[in-house]
């Protein structure tokens, strides 16, 4: 799982080193690896093959929205992996994890909800929405 390159993994083009602290939001394409500390939101742009990897000494305080996440460190915020999330044995998420595919090693922690995002999420949401009759006027004494 961790350490081996998957078919969809992009080469790392951006690195936050172990002794580096970043304050602010980050947008990236391709591969992004965090060994240090990021305080801000992290998201990928324009690339369904983008990968965020966080080592066991890496930490992000903020939300994460990327196609592929390989986590063995800490995220203090919500994680949304539009494709796949891999949680290694030292992974810690303090927030919700939204995913299409998930792989969790023994020892990984999620202090929040695991939310599966299916291919038909938009259809399911609209089908579950209650219908409101907008053609009937609401009379006095009735509540809308």
C-alpha cells in the first residue's frame, strides 16, 4: 500500500519538507508530498490523477479535497478523496472522510464520519429530496 507506486499515482512535483511550516491554502496538480506542517486547505486542480501523500511526520490543519490521498500522518479537518483514500497504520484524521474507495491499515484512526460517495450520488440525493406541492396556496392558519 504505502511506498509502492500505484498505476494512477502522479510523480511528486511539490514537497513540503520535514522542517517546513506553510501557512495558507495550497492548490496543486500532479503529486504533492507533505513531510512538514501545513495550516490551510489543500486541494488539487484540473487533474483526476493528482495525489496527496502525507508521511507519518506530516500534518495538515485544514480541509483536503483531492482525487487520491495516501495518508500516514495527521489531518485535522475533513478529507474528500474524489477517487481513493489509503490510510496507513499511523494515519490520524480528526474530521470526516468522504471517499469512493477506501483502504485502511490496522492502527489507522478516523475521529469523524466515514462517508461513501457513490457514482450516483447526485441522483440519489435528488431522489431522496421530499417533494413540495408549490401549486397549492398556503391558507391562513396553515404552515408552509
